[in-house]
C-alpha cells in the first residue's frame, strides 16, 4: 500500500480514519416529495445554496445534465468561501424518492494565498414525514483534507476546531433552512 505524503492530493491531513461530521435538522411545511423534487433539481441548488446564502459563502455556478439527479449522475459546482474559491466535482451515490439524496464531492479550495487544498465530502439529505410536512436531516462528512495551510491549521487545535465547526454548522443550517423555505414556496404555487 502506498504511503500518503503530507500535502499530496490524496493525503489526509486530518489523520488516518479521522473525519469531521456536521449534522443539522429542519422542519418544512412542504411534503417530502416536494423537498426531494427540489433536491434532485440540481439547478435549484443555485438558489437555496447560492443566492439565498450569505455573500461570502455560496454556490456561484453549477453544471449538470438535464433532468432530476439520479444515482451515477455527475455535476460540477463553483463556490465562494471566506478562505478562497471552491471548484467541486460531485457524483450522486444514493437517491431514494422522497426519502434520501446523497452525493460525494471531490472539492478543490484555491485559497486566497494560492495554496490549493483538496477535500472529500459526503452530503446526505434524509427526509421523513412530519405532520403535513417533513423533517430534513442533513449530514455533511468531511472525510479528507489534503493539507491544512493558513487558517485551516486551526483544525489541528481541538478548542479552535470546535469554533470553526460551529461557524460551518451555522452556514449549513442556513442552507437547509433555505431549502425548507423554498420547498414551501414551491408547494404553495402548485
């Protein structure tokens, strides 16, 4: 087995087998069917994870095949982040109608100081009926980061890592809240 080199594209600066997990939950008055349809309508991500997000952390562009997302579908996104700019390639790994959408992202962060960092993330949206609407549970797993340059070095310090994860969780919560509200808007126009 090939040993990982620090700073190499496939190395994990988090340490072997380590990962960060963020989980958030939101209720939507829209049904799981409406939320699932919105999730699998990949261009809609530019709205609820793009224009409805904060100016500093948002999706900027998305290229995807026509039609709803399904297992095996690949798509590309570009996003803004306070540390730099993300260029992502994702593939849908699970899609169970009205229940689950999961995709794995290979991301490249080009930091403002010009240091590229590669990430692997797993995005999982689980939907379940709740009253007349649904519960959305979003889990993001950061399974690999190739290096921890600049501000990313904070991940090495447990106390500060917790602070950064709380800030990231706030962005994640806002995104899922946007998804829930946009689904409600779309269901009221049907």
